[in-house]
């Protein structure tokens, strides 16, 4: 087993560090050599069908659901198709409005999650078009969907999903760009800029991972608190949700993510002196707004850690600590923000002496309802 962990103490840590490679593998062969276009012929989705899609329902559970939240922004931005993101165990028991122009997109690392498969099967039975994004080539989701996009994260052993999420994001960005390229909703120079930025991500994740020692110190301090709050707006909020999930599932510390602007409608009542607040501030258009929310929690003496762009020295005035991530398009920030949050959860779990790879009460793949 030690050998399988490749020198790392836990599978989770190994898988966190495998992310640059996993992203490279997921990108491999899917962007034209001159960086001008996405090639997803494997999807077997004709241009005519793409043009007919007028709504997408993304359906998933857990971390895959969180990837879907980023996918919604990616698809709506690049392809201008309205997207709903739903929890599979909810979606399967309601009566969603689906037409022959709706695409049901299930996201599942394992391709075996019971609720996600039930949603997929309901959609198939109703004669709807189903696509799957999955990490397991021979999985039920891969076999039963009409269109499949595989994430090449490699086997993920740790119960807490890490590299699977990151590669799901990549698959979703590629898919969104592919739709946009067929629909003509992204200008070709914009597309080239986006492709280049995506191709630079693996090296930038490498840089982010180098901050692990600093994150370990912060996690040790935070681990003595029984709560942690994750704040952000827009895509920063989508990643905050995943950060809070990671944190609670392996450290067993109560963690909640809140849209920063919604704080004063509830969570602010829980902010007390010294409590850790992790604030994500990479969405340039929302920067001032988030900073004013940070001031609200600082006024209650919270201890604020910001995740911000390298070079953002201004943020240091409003928070207690900063973790910097290398710059990319704000639209792609989730890919770089999640690794520090995974590491924060990992080291908090270690500090508490937990079984990181096998958190209590949780399973890697939930194949029963
Ligand atoms: C379980 C795992 C999570 C995962 C979720 C969905 O809860 O512990 O890590 O995100 O299932 O799994 P899937 O394989 O469908 O992505």
C-alpha cells in the first residue's frame, strides 16, 4: 500500500499532487494544435443537435454537483444556453420540464452513484438525450448515456474527491467552449485566449501546490476551531461550496459556504471573535463587493484568510492572512482555487488525527439510495 501511495502519506495527498498531470491528460488531444479550437468528436454530438439544444439540466451528487455549478457558468457564458444544476436525489423525484431540445448532463466520477444513475435512466426512459461526464470508462453512466466525455483523472482512491473535481471542471470548460464554437457565441480571438489560458493551468496548479507548507500552518491553527466559514461571490462561491464540503467531510469540523452578499441574512449571526473565515476574492467584477463583506466579518473579529490573485497586495489591508494563486482568467479561477482548499482540509484532518482517506460514515461511491 505504501508503494501505491507513491511516497505520500495518504491517497488524498497523492491525488491532490496528481492534479497537474490529471488536467494535462484530460486536455490531451482535445485542443487543436494551433490552440484555436476544441475537438470533441468523441462526443458524437452533431452540429445540428448542438444547435438544437436550448436548455441543459446538469444532474449530479456531492463534489460532482459542485463541478456542475461551475459548468453552468461556463456553458452560459460561452454558449449562451440556459443551464439548471440539480442534486440527483432531488431531480429524480420531481417532474422537471424537459423537451426534445433539452440535454440532460450527468456528472459522476464513478459513473455508479445510485441517484445519478436513476436520473439518467428516467431521462432515457422518457426518450431524452443524455450525456455523461465520468472518470470511469466502463461505468454504468458511460455505457448508458448517449454521449460520453471521459475525465482522465486516473483512479481516485481517497473518499474525498480531489483530482476528479478538477478534471470535471476541465471537461466542462472544454464542453462549453465546444458548444460555443459550434453556435458561434465566442469570438475566435476570445477562444484562442481561453484555450491558451486553459493550457497553462497545469503549470499554475504546480505553483499553487508549492504553497502547501504555508497551508499546513494555517490548517493547524484553524483545526482548533469547531467552525469554519467559506465566502465568495459568483464562481468564488461555487468553489467555496466545494471547499466547505472538503473541510467538513475529512476534518469533521462544521463548515459552511455562503454567498458573501447573503451573509447578513443569517450566517453573520454565527461570526464570533477568532472564528476562521476563508474568503475567495478572484472575481474581479465582484471584488469591491466581497471586500465589503470581509469588512463585515472583520468587524465581528473573525480571523480571515483570503485566497487572492498574486499581486493583490491591497487585500492584505482587509484580512489576517492571504494565500496567493497565480493569475489566470477569472473565469478559470476555480481550477486554481480548489487545490489550496483541498490542502487546507487535508492538513486540518491530519491535525485532528482523523483517517483522511476513509472519513467516518462516508463512502467513495454511493451505489444504494
Ligand atoms: C460520494 C463521494 C464523493 C462524490 C459523490 C458523488 O459522496 O464520497 O466524493 O463526490 O459520492 O460521486 P460520483 O462518483 O457520482 O461523482
